């Protein structure tokens, strides 16, 4: 691509490269008004100055744009085609300006957010309403997945930010800790411990555990790549118990033949952080987004904010 740019620039003559967008706007004004005098008044320039600028463009293009001498200035046959190209250049410049102005909107107009599949459905509904209030004009685009894949996409520039557990050895990334989410115990309704509001880990039979990779202490689990609803269905089918994130409580509790209980004492769980690239031009916006997420987490029962230095 750089070679193409050099080649394209070499094809533009030094005369044409000296023509400014302002010069093209003046040519366009003459065409629209059909008169140098009328165009000069509209553009706040003297008729002689306007005529000089139009001649400059004609000399750069190597072709006359207008027939002169009559009461009304009209394009030449070749000039008509060139004027259409000038209109296209000015329209492209307008689009370029609009794209640049989008940078004044938070995240340049769109935040591409990656989020864990076991977090997104339970956290994001609380984010949809306040997001446009805090970031007017910006759109929130969502992608779900697993931590490793989401962080890879962030590194490659496909995403602007990712919500995931803390990870080590992530060069070129900013990690902003947000909150700790405890696990809860999910049981089949006929389990001997079902109906208890609080259960200790010692009361659970480890051989009955149906473990997600994410909820297992060493990162290896018996069940991978399933939704929490599928995990609940598996517990309902096989019995036993599973550890599930607290934010999913309301959704899972609404499922038939399922019981949930909190874990006594210091419950295990997961930390959630917001990641973005150090080179991101939206550093301030992403910090503000992190603060919004912390504010939302503070309002959710069971979540604990992680203090930042």
C-alpha cells in the first residue's frame, strides 16, 4: 500500500498539486452562479481575484473550464466533465471532514467491546440504557467469546476494549481492574442441599461437581464452551452441582427445577477487568467507560469493587 501511495502521488503534476480545495470551491461557485461577478460576491472575493484563481486551475489541468465573453459563463464540453470530477473531489473532502469530526465523539463514534459469553448477557442489559447518556453519539458494538480469543482480537485491532479476567504478560495493553464477582452454587431442585440459602464449600461433594473451565480453580474444567443455561440444563439432567457467576442469579433462578445458594465465608469467584491498547487514541474515553462500569457494578448485589491505585 505505501508503494501505491507513492506511485499515485507521482502521477499528480506539480501544477495540480499546487491547486487547493479553496481554488476548486471557487471554480464550483462560478459554475453554480454562471457569472464571475455573482460568484465573486457570494465568495467574498474580487472578480479579478476570482478570475485569476480559475485560470490557475485551468492551467494546472491543461484545459479551459469555461467559455468567456457572453453574459453568462458556461462550461466548455471538456470543462463539463472536469467540473463533475471537481464536484466529486469536493464531496470526498466533505466526507473526509465528517469522518474527522466523528473523532470529537467518544470512541470516534463507536466502541467495539468484547465480553465474556458468561458475563455479557447478565451485565450488558444494565449498560444499554446509561451508555448513550454518558457517551452521546457513540454506538456500542458487542462481541462475545472466551478471554484468549477476545484479547487476541483486541491485540489485532478488531476490538477497542475487552471485559475479561486479569491475565499476565499482555504487552502493549492497559488493564483497569473493575470488580470481583463471587460464584454461587447451582443445584437440582431435589438435591439434599436445595432450599438452603447459604452453603459452605465443605458441604459439597467434589465428585458431584460439574465444572466450567472458568470456574475451576486451576483453569481446567469438565465442561467447556457452553452457556450457563446449558450448564444448568446439564445439572438438571445429571444432578450434582455447579459454580456459576452471581450476576446470572436472576436468569438461572427463573429456570424450572433449579435452586441457587450463596457460598458461606470467603466465596470463590472471578475478577473482571477492562482491557484496551496503550496506543488507543480513546484513552480518556475508555477510562470514563471503566468508571461507568464500576458505578454499575456498585449497584449490583454481590459484586465488590476492586480498589485501584
